[in-house]
């Protein structure tokens, strides 16, 4: 699957800054999932989890002493979890999930405006099957097209919708309760001290169930973006912090991830770029010994505004 990452020319230069002929890779910044642009994405799971949790645990044969349904259906407990998701400042979830955003759209005026330097940037085309990170650092790596839901659909009793949502949340439940993941949580929390390791693990599981539904599921307000997301998780990652805009008051937690350069298949030049942009892009690769004659560089066909 091909997908496009809208960005600026300066950002491409920074992606390649550590790359060379012997080590051809590029760095991309993946944002912690609770700091996505649409705040509503972080909490969609809050309203769906209580609907399905009992059925899921019954189907999977979860013993009563390990079941989460009782707590998930407790409004006070879920408000506590929700406050942790919304005010994510101490990274107490344990397993951190990070997101990279792409689009199926090769040349979208809306995406140029929002993410491509207002038309002066680039759309980088990637073969998503080749976007392989360092698996010694990251796990639960998944690339999917986002699903878009209307608020009415999420609240409906339609049997087809109900089955689809059920399977989606069941899959998430199985991922976050994987025995290897739970064992890792246990080691981390025991090494940190402070006691009550089991409750901290439970809080981590429920928090991730609430937040992770929004990774590949969005409200249909955003459907025109046709977003493709690469999601991956890490335990105790090396955070970096950045500002989305200079005027922002706070910093966003993220990680820098290395990907093989051969995953980059093409570049679309933004509709407001100058005539020398093509040569400048080539120079970014040539000066690092990264010449690739198969890399397609195209001009946008979007109308100028």
C-alpha cells in the first residue's frame, strides 16, 4: 500500500540529516497517541468499552478474579481513567503508543493547506509494507486505514455496526492483555517500587483500551483526509518534545524512529513551490550520497489559491 506524508522541505532535510550511502535511512517523528490533533479521538473508547467488555471477557474465558468489567462499568473509576487520558503528563500508562500519519491522497489541496506548508511543502510517498522500524525497540507495529464513524452510528443498535465494533474492541483487548506485555508491566512497576503493582497494571490496561480505540477509528468529520496510520508501541522510550506551532504553550511528547530509505518511493512538490524546488530536493539526497534514479519527483496538479 502506498501512502503520503505531507510535510515541509525543511522537515525532509532533517529526516535525512543522519543518513548516508552506507546507512541509508530516514528519521520520522511519531507522536504519543494522546496528543493527536482531534481530542475526541482519545476518548471514543470510553463510551464503547462498557458496552462490550462483559461479552468480550466471557467469550475469551477470562477468570472472574482477572476480569475488568466490574471496574469498567463503574462510573467513578472510568472518570478517574478518563482524567488520566486527558491530562497525560506523567506517563503512568506503562506501554506508550505512538502514531505516524499518512494519507491515501496523493495531491489534496486540503492536506497541502493543513500539513504541507500551505502548499509550499512536499508529499512524501511511502510503500507502507517497507516501513519497518527497529523491532528490538518497538512492538505491536500496525499499519491500517482509519475507519470513520458518525456519532449516530456509534450510538446505534444496528447489528452490523455492533458486530464490527465488538470485533475491533476485542482485538484491542487481546493486544493489551498479552501475557508478555503484562509481564513487562510487572517488571517495570516492581522496579519502580511504590507497591500495588496489580492495580497499576489494571489502570494501564483500561487506559490503553480507552485511548487506543481512537488510533484507527475517527469521527467522520475527518473522512476527507483518508488517513492511514502507522501505530507502534514501546516501553520506557526515549522521548523527545516538540511544539506543533511556535505560539503553542506546551510541548508534545514523541519519539524519533528510523526507517529504511528504500521505503520512500516518490515525492510530490507542493502547488506553491518555486521552479528550483526540484533541484533542491535532489541536492538533499546527492550531498549525502543517496542518489536513487527510481525515486519519482512529480509536481502537484492542485490549483493555486
